[in-house]
């Protein structure tokens, strides 16, 4: 497939005006200005002529609960929180994500080609996130990275859930204490396993501890639900104690301590800002937060936290952040290459570069503006949304009822 004309926002360099992009076997084979890229369509090869549009990497949602908290299905479709045990690291999001959730279709229509999906924040340790493509019926075929992060939560949510049950954690001290206890146990397990391997002795694997090994080895991060300043710094304190990678998810009061967070260097996934201030810990939610953090040099992405804000509003959230002070180019980066880097998949997506997955969104204007339409969404080189035809049944996506 060729994409010809338009403005290419590569996220890896300067924009390419009136360019050409060639896709072969689901990967980007070539990209550049007209005249500098070979243009030889084979008989029957699809050519998209984009005379006055924007071609950019597919948008990436860095934190959501799409398909695990399904729309309009109540308890029957809510598998987000196992609210009977505050520490459940062995739970895997892939076992609960329903790709038939209508939110996947809404994501595709908005040009969102990948999403980080996982458990909620009712537990101190909720379980393992997965990074998925957004179009298809079998979750196993959509997985890009699983596990991709380990969810931990600080603040109101674990307190409200478990103090209401008359059990720990009822305080922030207990949340931190339970997490430390679990991590201490996991470190001991890993040391014992490594010693047994060195000594050539038998070792009995523990399913509930094996899930911590990629976290302790730095292969995946803790994904920390933190809104308030004190919770942010508690998360950082614990991550430093155990020498762990971590992302600061929500980071709602991050703008109040931006200089300190920049010195610490943990990436921030900011939002959801397009929602009500429904809890005490989100009283300082503001679209300006990501701009303040970005100016201090922090690597940041934007989240809808779907279904808290709807998944299709992600590019609009970026636009509102730009309105509140985030530079326009950084608005694009906050929904493309930055989440790809933060989620550990920048080798495959997030920018238009040769060799990367052909996950591409094409718009008739700036996607951060409310009247802009998605013209095409392409995943793995397949057109999964066409503004004239709806979604492509060959990729098993839904057709819109609207």
C-alpha cells in the first residue's frame, strides 16, 4: 500500500510535506518526500491519495480499562477490580479483556491503534497490564506486550474499598506497608530461585511470586495510581527502595511539585482531566498539568482512563492540554511516541519510521480539534477504518450504528 500526498507528522523528525509512505507486509517499508521515495505500485496495490490531510502514527492510549470495564453491561461486564484481596499481582488483564466491547470500535474510529489495558485501583496491587492493538476479536492476536506493567495503587481507592470491609488497608500507611511486604517477599523469592539455579538444586515455583520477576529485573515498570502529592512521593520512595522502574499514572497534582518530579525522572501519564472532580484526591486536576511537567523536562503522555473519560476523547484531551499551555508538537508526542516509549513498545510503534508497524492515523485536519474527521485508521498495514465505508470486516471490527 502507498500513502501519497498530505502532511506526514513522523514524530521522529521534521514533518514531511507532500510525501510518500510505502507499506509492505504490515511494516513501513519507505517514507520520504516525493521524488526521494520510489513510487511503483504493483497491479492491484492500494494507493491512498491524501491531498490535504495529516498522516501520523496511530494514537496510543497509555492507561485505560477498555474491554475490562465494559460499557452498558453493569456488574456482568465489569472485571476491573478483584475487591476481596488487596494484593493480587498474579491477575492478568488479558484474561478479562473483551475485545467486543464497543469502546474498541470507538478507539479505531478515533485513530487510536493501541492501548495499555489493565486492572483498576481498588487493590494495593491490582495485577498485570497488557499493551494491545485495538482491532480484532481474539485478544491473544492483539497483544503487543504482556505483561507490560504491574499495577499498584495509592490513596483513596484502596482505603475506601478495604476500610469499608473492616480490614486493612484503612490508611495510607497500610497501603505502603502492604506493598513493601509483598515486594520484600518477592525479592526473597527471586534470590532463592537464583541461588537454586546456581547450585543446581530443586526449586518449587510459586505462581503468585513468579509474576514479580519481570518487575524486579527491570523488564516492566510498576504502574502507580497516584493523584495527590503525598501519594506520588510515597510511590517514588518505595520504587527507589527496591530499585524499580515506575510510571506515575494520573499524577494530578504533579504540576505542584514539577521541579522535584523532574529531578526524580519517573515518566508521567497524565489524566483523566476531561471528567468531574469526583473525589478529594482529584481536586487539583487541571489540563495545565502536563504542560508544566513537560516544561520541566519530564517524559509525559496523556490518558483518558477510559471509561472515566471516553477513549475517543484522547486526541481532544491533547488539544485541551495544548490550549492550557502544552506546545502543539508536544501535544502530538503525548499521544504517539511518548506513550510508546513509556509503555516499552517504541521499537514497534509511536512514530513513522522504516521497519516499524504500519499503525497509521489519517485525518482531514488536526485531530486535537473537535471538527476534525478520521479519514483512515490503519493497523499492521490493513485499513481497519475508512470514513466512506466504516470499519473493515476483514479485521473483524464493528460497524458503527451512528
